[in-house]
C-alpha cells in the first residue's frame, strides 16, 4: 500500500509523493528516491543518525516514533534546528503517516 507525503524541498516547492509502506523505507530514502534534494546533500551517513543532512521540519500532527538518544544528540549539534525538527532517516514509512507534511531543513 502506498501513502501520500507532502514534502517541501529546500527551494520551497511542495511535492506530493507516493511512498510504499511495504518496503521498510524511511523518509530520507523516499526523499532521495524522488531526488527532492541534490545528490550528496541528504542521507550522507546512510541513515545511521550520524549526520543531520536529512533534518526536516514536521508540519502536521502525525504521531511519530519517539526520538532516540542518537537522533536527539545529532539534532542538538545541528544547524537550523526547530522544535519540530526530526531526522528523516529515523522515520519509517508506515500507513499511519499518510498525509504527513514535512519541509526539508536548509543545508548546513
């Protein structure tokens, strides 16, 4: 089953994309697969919460997985962090996220 995500890229352009819930993908991988951020500017660490290149702002009221210590630590050192910042690699694509609205944080 696919869900719809609303992703605003770093230029402020809104993209409505479909993401599969049955492929164990995370938000960062979806953003990469649709090339919504230039290659080499997102998911640099490969999704290990070791960089903040996939930081995004969550603009909808969806319930997300609790932040891990690794993610919390990484965001504490990142630039442009807001109260609604999360690392895209730490958000698995699940059917409950249908309609999720996020915005990519500026490149640091």
